């Protein structure tokens, strides 16, 4: 049984202001929840319609009906389990290796996919502009499939961050140097821009290199690549060296 107060709390966490207020976020589905538990994220409470997670403390694990799960789920077709985790405090991390920087990426699915890509390609840190979508948005969390547990995201003034870095800064541009003809370093910052407008002028003023993924279609009419797709190609090229 889930109480009215619990329903009110959980549904409020779909909004950023309440996630910030309560320092909590939602994760749904057995695999995603297991990833956060394995990474030692602090569990607030878990609700399930089956016998999963029986090893958890009875004070935190609640068996509920499918009807009640639908009341609290963010999904059109809910998974069998939903968990509430505490948002961890952000500890400053080293600015070394390959880092992805996101400038005003607004779509939750794109951010979630980029986080998963960074996990795959061994990128441990993502720097986000303050107007990039919140990484604890339920749609972002779902799209990461648990990779959010292994990739650090920091939100800051991106222009200021790039001003202070000693790393070379590469930006994905339509008119940049062909990435397939470019020698790419092991340590760098890769900037990916907004889905509609690309990298903002303020950030462009701070880049040291611009690169592009060339079009091979005969008509050359495709306007652009999806930002997550472009990130996948560029990370692959950085790792290929």
C-alpha cells in the first residue's frame, strides 16, 4: 500500500524544483535500480509489484499493487519496480582525460543517450551549461539505463569553465575540419551544442578547434545529425585516435 503522502512526494519529483528541494530522484525498472544500488547510491524507498529486491530492508521496500504503481510511475507502461534515491552531493573532480561539454542540450532522451555513450567510451565526466536539461529528470535517468551511476555530471557556467581550462577545446560544427582527417588528442574537451541552434557564440569564442562529420549523401540536403548520434561518432573517433 502506498500512502497519499508518498504518492504526493513521488509525483512531485517529476519536477526539477521538487527534486532540488527534497534532494531525491526517481529510477524505474529492475536493471536501472540495480545499477544505482551497486554504485552505493543511498536508497530512500522502493516500491515493487513482485518479489524483486527482497534483500532490502523492510523499512525501505514496499510491495504495492499495479494500480498503485501506475499512480506513481512516470512511464506510460510502468516497470514492476520504482525506487527513490538520494541525489549525491557533487564533489569536484579532476579535469583530465576526455571530457564532454554540453551547451544547452534540452532533450532528456538526448542527454540520457549521451550519458550512456560516455559510459561506453570511458568518458567519466560531462560538463553541462546551466540551461542543459537536469540529469535527474526521470526521462534522462531512464534513457541512461543505469549509466548515470558511473558518469559524473557537473552544471556550471560553461563559458567560464572553458576560459579556465588548459585542455584543447573541440566543438562540433557544420563548417569545421573533417574529423576523419583530424589528429585527435587523448586529453581534450568535446563541446556539443543545442539541438536546434548548435554551439552558442559565447562558447564558440572559447574553442580552440572546430570539427565536423562530413555528409556523404549525393544530394547533401540533410540539415544536421541528432546531437546524440553526432556525439557517438565523435567519441568513437577520439578513442580511435
